[in-house]
C-alpha cells in the first residue's frame, strides 16, 4: 500500500515536471522569441514583409513617398499593394477596400478587373497561377475581411505564397496544393476565390 502511494506520488511529480518543461518551451518559442510589431520577418522581390502581431492591429495608413495609399500598416493588403507598386510599378485604380474586395464575383475567368487594373482568374481556372499573382481568400466567420497573398513559387502540384499578417503565430510562407481537373487548375483550398495578374 505504501509503495503504491510512493509510486503514485512519483508519477504525479514527473507529470508536473513534464508540464512545467512543456510550458517553458512553448513560452520561449511562441512568446519570448516572438517578433515585435513592425519587425521585418521576410521579403519578396526585395519588398519586406513586416510582423503585425494580432490580425486586428491597426497602426494607421502607410503611403509611398509620392502619396500612393498602400493600406493599413502591416495588414495583408498593405504588403500586396506595396509589392505591386514598388516592384511592378503598378497602381490600383481603387486603392481602398478589404482583401476579399480584390475579387470581383461578377467577372468571368480571365476578364479584366477594372478596380485593380489586373486580369482576374477564378478558382478553378483554365490559367495556371504564376509567380507574382495575387491570391484572394474569401471572408469567413473568424475573418470578415478576407485575405490576400502573393504567389512566390509554382510547381506542377503546388504553389507557395508569401503573406503579411497571417495571425500572431502564422507563417509568412505557406504551400497550397495545385490540382489539374478537367483542363482547369484548382487550388485546393475552398476559401480561395481566385487570383489577379499584371499582364
């Protein structure tokens, strides 16, 4: 009986120690080593991606030296517009709106989106995504604004995207499966509305 109590106490002590070690590791990895809002965490086309902490962080507007509206620092839209303006010398005619508003549901596949002055492709599309395309994610119950990212790599069966503001613990890079079905290219994520391209 006494041995069982000692054994049980030893097991509880080991479990408590394991929980303390696990919490310490989680705290060190996800809290202590977390970048600060505004820190550069990645780049694409020599355009930096900045850490935004919570997706709700709002630090006001960011504008180019000439006054072009990039969007709210350091939201997903701000990175996409800054990348297109700084790297591709592209101004969007409609410089406002949420991420989901980049996609016009009234257009057919491969039609011009006049608000963004870009070609628009639906998911799925007869046209395969390319590097520098803007990927548009629909809104959902957790995010009523949608999300945008830029295609940074394309292979036969997946794409890589680079994004700003994927959430406190999200990554700036993510891969998405690419499937060809009935002569159409489909990105295997139901929330992806489509993509935009400068031609």
